[in-house]
C-alpha cells in the first residue's frame, strides 16, 4: 500500500488525498443528513429520547415559577407549611428531571452502538470491494482513522450534541417567552446580546470547520506513521533509524498539537463571547429589576423567578459553542467517511449468455470448456489470451504513455509460459490484469474464449490463483493462511498436498504444527518460509489458471530445485503465467515471452530466444552471473 506522510513544513491539506473537498461551500447540515440511512432504523428511540430530554429540560423552567409562588406567597405571608410544600415541589421536579435524563441516556445507548457498528461494517465491506488503484493512492492510516476515530466522533455526536442542539434551542425559546411574559422590559435587556452572539457563531462555524478537518487529517497521518513504524520495526532497528523516525513522529505530533491548540483558541473565543455578553445582560437586568422592585413596579417573586429563569438558561446558552464545535467535527467525520464510501467499487460483471462458470463442471469443481480444441497437455479450451491489451494507471496523466501497450499473447491450455523482462518493464502489472486487480485501459483478456470482464470477480478469482512476489500472510494459523486459496470445503488432504508442493514441511515443526499463529504479516517466519506458504496458498485449490510472480526468488538453490520438481506436476494440470528472473525458473515453462518497455518483444522457447534474441540472452547471462 502506498502511504503518504506529512512533515511539519507541509500544509495540512497536502498531507491528505488530492480529492479532498473544498470546505468553503460545505453545509454541515447537508453533510450530516447523509447519516440518515444509518440512523433511520433507530429513529423511534432517538426521537423518543429527544422528546424526553425536551420535557426534562423544560421542567427546569418550572422551578423559577415555583420560586415565584413561594416568595410572593408563603414567604411573604410567613407560612412555614407553604414553604415546606414548595420545597417538596422543587424536590419532585428535580427528581423527575434526573429520571428523565437517565431515561434519555438509556434510550440512545444501544441503538447508537448499533449505528456505529453498522457504519464500520459497511466501511470494511466497501474497502474490500474497492479496486487496488484506490488502495495504492490512500494512506493506510487515513483509512484506519476513518474506521475508528471518525466513527467514534459520530457516535458521540448522535448521543449528545445532536439531541441537545434541539433541546437547548427549545429550552432557550421557552425560557425567553417566560421571561417576556414576566416582564417585557427585563426580557428585552436579556435579548440584547442575541445578535452579536449569533454573528460570532456564524464566524466561528466557518473557521472551526476548516481547523477540524485539518486536525482529523493529521490524526490519519500520525496513524500512518505509527503503523509504518510498527510494521517496519526490523528495518528501523536494523538501520538504526529510530531517532529519525522518532523525529518524524514528533514533527507530526507537534503539527497536530498546534492545530488542536488553534481549535482550543477558537473555542475559547466563542465561549468568552457567549458567556460574557449574557452575564452582562443578566447583571443589567438585576440592577434594573431591583430598581423596579424598590419603586413598587415589580414584585420580589417576579424578579426572583425572572433571574432564576435567566440563570437556568445559562447552560443552554453557554453550551452553544461546545455543541457547534462537536457538530463541525461530526460533519467533518461524516465527510471523511463518505469520501471512502463514495469511491466507486469494482462493478459486478453483466450477465453473459455463456461463461466459463456456466459450462459443465469437471474435476475439482472447475468448469471445463466445451471448445473442441485440445491443449498441449490434454486440457480443452483456448487458454489465456491477451488481445491488444493496453494499460495506464488510473491516476496517470492522460498524455502519459501506457505502461503496457499492444500486448498480444496466447498461452495455450495446459501450457506454462514464463514472462521475462528487465526491471520496470511491466511484468507485475501484466500479471495483475489477469485476476482484475487492475482493469485494462483497452483491449481484452480472455480465459478459454470468455472475456474476463463478462465474469463476476468471484467467478474469475475461483478460476485464477495468484502468488505475488511479496508474500503477505495474515495474523492467523498456517493452515488458515494456506486454505485461504480454496473453498470452505477444503481440509487436511488439500493442505498437506499444497505444503508438499511448496516444500513447506517446516510448518509441521512449528510449535503447534499447522495451527501455529504466524503473527502479523508472517514476520515471525523467514522470507523463504513466507514465500513457500504463499505458493502453497496459490496451488492448494488446483486452479485452472495460475499466475506466479517470481515465486521462488527468496529460496536457496537446493530448496528451489525441490520446489521446482514438485511444481512441475502442478503445472501439468493448469495453464500458467510465471514471472521469472532466474534461468531455473524459466526452464519450468514450455515457452517464454520477453517483455520490453511494455511490449512483447519476442516469444519462443528458452533455447530459441537464447540463440535468436540478444536482449533475452543478455538478461539470462546477467541472472546466471548473479546466481554464481
């Protein structure tokens, strides 16, 4: 996977993907509405929770009315029984409020955990369906942060800020109406800060959105560095690069720290405005109200109720900045999530009237073609063909030359063909086209006469097995890693046969045999051991078509010879394309194709090309010299 890394000198936008959307015209509300399909199944509980929270919050505004009754009634009349009755009312109101807020939390906890799990499952499933070109462009840390940090932010937003944006808005509206009804002059004094507070919120929202996006992208960059450092720990230690890696980590951490401090300054600014202006208004209302009470124009109970209502609205007003900040972070997290979900996945193939999979199944469950021709080793069909294939990477400039062009190649059924060429000639790219890890730019590839684009990828990849030059193993047992190359019905006999072909009997000597966990990416094994397990995975399902990308490069001479001897039996039963660098690997094949600068320069047997093609002879002479 190709990763990107930002330095402290880079602008934050440069550290993320090139297709990052423009923040200037973004609507947070429109962005957050994209969550509705996930929230919809839980809508009843969420709406109920919001309604419960509104009722609970409005109960807070009843308390000042009770205080007004107590001050103007029992307190003024010196009635202790009335005071105790008022205290009982206040206690019941407080208990009911606490109970309702507890009910709200219970209502949202389970469904929101389900929403987060559903979004994470969809993201993982979608990542598996995206083409290899997508994963080549995106840093792994950016994808990890979208599946962890961003989804955690969304769950927190749906649990608290989303509800309380509604609850606090209703509370403020009801509270203002109550205050205006009690005394409209004092109510107007309280409303004076409304305009500057709203203007501050609008400015804050725009600035905070940009900084929040930058911070979340930088978290993805930091995650990438940590992941690379963990996976590449042997390289870091082997070359003594721990100080430079630590320095790179510190630079990214310092950049993220600066961005977070910028967020904190913005939040402090809006909080200062939102807290200070209403407090000044409350102070002015207190002075004015006290004067009115002294003049006899206002009752003491009314002033107490008014000020209590104003103080009850302090939290809903003070929380505006915090809720807006979390809303912007949630909108950014939603945006980042759907940047991945909006990427176009590999499309399923259209239905075709006749494909390899629709023919009668033969040995091992693979379809046998009905074509009358017979291959060189008894297999029927047309084999593997490249028809005028051209390929250019999707993100390459349109005017750049293709990596592969005018590829016409026919591998007959049952035949093994070695693909030879200098470094950078396009060998690995060509092999990646057969299982459709990349899509051809033009031309077509056929298996037994059927265009591979007319097959579903599942069907295609059940016919074609691949062993890559860089063997990748998963954090699972040896058996699970090998049997990944076949169907669910495979068992011990298939595993033992594949291990024998790949000369991977070392697996039985591991602490728990083939049930031994190989560790992340198989780093607990040597390079040659990993390569042999990858080869076993490719041959375990007895594939009809086999693509091997330099499968023996990490093996010593003796092990290579043993693997080649066993591999010949497998190649006798399949149609194979083998990327080869050593003459010993080339000799496994029936014929050889020379790839030069993205073109097929020559096709023939090993001895024919040695005698008649100077470039091929030079390549083979170089590899023989290297082997010596």
